[in-house]
C-alpha cells in the first residue's frame, strides 16, 4: 500500500470514528429519557421541542453519513490497486463530492438567512422569558434552564430585563424580575436568594425601562440573547477550526481518491 493510500485510510478511519460518535450521541439523545434535561436546556434558548427533535435527527443522519463515507474511504484505500473497477473508491469519490456541494449550499444559505435566524432566536427567547418562566425555585421545566443561564451569563430575560414586564412570572409573584437576574455577592454561586448583593435595589431597577447608558448597580440588565451571542463568539475560533478541519479532510480525501483512480499510489 502506497503513501497516498495509507494517508487516505488513516484520514477516513478518523472520519469513520467521528461519524460513529455523532451517530451514538444522536441515538442516545433520541431514546434516553435522561436526555429530556437537554430538551429543557435548549428550550431556554427559545427552541421548542419539535426543533430539538429535528436537530437530533439531523445529528443522526449526519453521523450515519460520515460513518458510511469514512468506511467507504477505508475500503477504497485498501482495495487492490490492480483491480480494474475500484467500486468502493468510486462510490466514496461521488459521495464526498456530493457532500462538499451540499456544504457549500448550506454555507450560502446560512449567510443569506443569518439575520432572519438570529432575529427569530431573539424573539423566541423574549417569548420564553415572558410566557414560560415560572419561578426561581422551579425544579423542572424551562425555568431551571433560565435560572442557570441568567446566573452563569449574568443576564436577564431574552432581549433584556423588560421581558418580565407583564409576564407570567411578574403577574404571579408581583416581583419585577427574578432574583436570578440580580448581581450576586463576590464568590457567591447564585443558588440562594441570600447570594444576591441587594435584591431590593435589583427589583427597583428591574421595574424601569432598559437604557444601555444607565449604570445598573444591582441588576444584570443585558438580555440572555447577548449572553448566548457572547458565548458563541468566545468559542467561534474552536467552531470555525473544527468545521474548517472537517471540510479540509473531505477535500483532501477527494484529492486522494482522484490520485488513486488516476493510478497514483
């Protein structure tokens, strides 16, 4: 087996493994009852259960596709060079070509509809905070996830803290904002109301209108959409690197397949 075939085999073995992991995680999320916690978490971003289920199915499909393509690449690389019809290598070549084209189309569509997508997420998060959030003491449902991200990302509501005006939460508790939106004492985890630096002032500030230039001393005034955006931005290098590496492997595999079919080894 020549160098090109060895490199192609190793590369596709990696893809085969990655596909298997994605497929396994997708199936686990689909069938394991404990994965409902993940559903609650993504619901806090404004994603309803149907979208979550669609995302899991996409993960399963992508994992299966990568798994099969990686397997075909391994078989194509191992197939004897002197065979007149390298069926697996040709099938691999066509499959990778189609995948690369689909990825290019997906990137273009994402660029075209990015603003619409982000606006939809922002609107959904506003609606989630206003209509679905129940209380700081909730042990199930969307409220658990909202409580977590509002403390972790030091944010309040979807767009900003005014999402809680005339909300289910404010109408049932008569509080302007959840204390999870308040600035915590230094080193506090935010698990108890006693962790809040000044809950009274926090809720006074939460009763007003949002003004970015206002110095909020006790309330985390920014919305969790901005927190989500900051989280994505802070990990953008890793995300871009992984996607670029994956696409790069596909292109290299495509080139290797071309070389082998043309008689290169």
